[in-house]
C-alpha cells in the first residue's frame, strides 16, 4: 500500500521591492485638481506617490527588479525557480505579463502565470503558492505583487487621483521541514463589485478609469479585515498579542488606525509607508515587508500578520514567521530601494 506523502512546509526566504523614480507630491497634485496637501494628508495619510514613466517603466520592469532583489536575498539563482506568480490588475498585456518577467529573469524552468485579485492579490498569491509547495509539486516559488494604477486614474477626479501610486514587491517561498505559513483566510463578495472597479465600457469599446465609493469601501474594510485576521490567527492557534508586525494593504491611514484599534494591537506594531508611496494595490504589502526587513525591523522568527482587501470585493489574511527561523545566520543582506 502506498503511503501518503506528508505535507511540505513553507518558508519565506527573501523579499525585495522596486519603485519608479518619478515622484508626484500632494503640492503638485494641488496644481492639477481642487485639493491641497493638508486635505490629502488628513484624509489618507499620503504625502506623495511614485508613478511609472511610460518611456522607461512598466509592470514587467518593476516586477523583474523586485524579483531580482528577492531572489538575491534568498540566495538563489533565477534558473532554480519552479514557479512564478505575478499578482497584478494592471498587466502590460491582457494575455499576461508573468511570462515576460520569467524571460527577463532567465528563469527558464519556471512556469509563470498572472493572478488577478486587485489589492488582495499578494495574499491570494501567497496562499496559492503555498499549496504548490505543500503538495510537493514545486519547491522554489517567486511571488510578485506589481501594479501601475496611475495608468487607470482619472486625473480630474480628486476622490481617486490622490490615492494611487505604482510599484512592485516580491518574495521567495521555499520548501522547508518546518511550516512557517501558519494560518490564512480568503474571502470574496461579488455583490460589492460596483464599489471599486475599472469597468469595461461596451459602448466605447475600452476600459474606463478607476471608480470608487470611498465611504463604503472604508466601512467594508473596517468590518471585514479584523475578522479575517482573527480567523487566520485562530487557525494558527495564536492570538493578536503574539503578532510582532501587522502589515495591512496600504490603502488609507484611517483604515489602518481603525483596524488596529479594533484588534487592540499597539499602534507601533502596524507597518505604514503609504505616506511615501500611496496605494500600490497588490504591491503594497510586499513593498512594506521588504522595507521593514531592509531596515532591520522585521527579523527572522518574527510573527507577521498581513491582510489585503479591495476590489472584487475581495479580502484575505495570512500569518507567517519571517525567514529561516532555524538558520538565521544564512539570511542574506536585505534588498530594498
């Protein structure tokens, strides 16, 4: 009788990020629409954002650079990768961008595909990647979150144009004898689709710009995010007091503050960098992770809880321990720019 194969553990061994050089400040935005630096900061916490330069940046180029940094930190070569998952809602090509990244990296043996779950994309991708490792199908997986939402912003709509920026973040996941992805919870509610979308206009024959009902999205996030995090922690047999770092999707500082209050988590444990980058959709969590790792704040063994939420509607939480917990000395130098 054939014995069942035991599940394989998952370990997150590398992180990296990449951001465009072009900066758009609140003061510059105030010259374009009826707004002000004080108005934007007080309502969102955002001070500036990075935007792709059409002549030199793309989702593929940012994703590739973030991936290279994550792979280097993990101590791997691109040719060793088995799988590449690119979480993006702003693909360079409607047929997919992941394969372009695979080619740019020189990861010839890796299968590559795009995953679309908007601002929840990184967490959805994390859970998807882990399943391939758990079953033994693949042992080295690259997960990237990359978006260029500035391409889809109506720069005359002050309700949305103030929010979004571009960037990419990546992590490497590897098979391990110890499982460090401890719990997760994924959810969707298509009845809320109209609250945040980039819809296809049949009459015009093209996609439109980002539309959003900000108040309802806020209510949705503050209601659903704490519950998802609590369920992921329960699955991990842990409590909020065990969390070293909370990384929420960087959508709005008010949302982060409200979730932290509802979870009764010390505010200093909540990662926030949206002031510099704005809402980068699927890239926001891995960018924040890479930055905190590079600054020596997130260390091997630290317990990280993350939650993405947004269009779909979709939301998802995951809990993991960062790095090679049982071999700290093997961790390579962090990469972040």
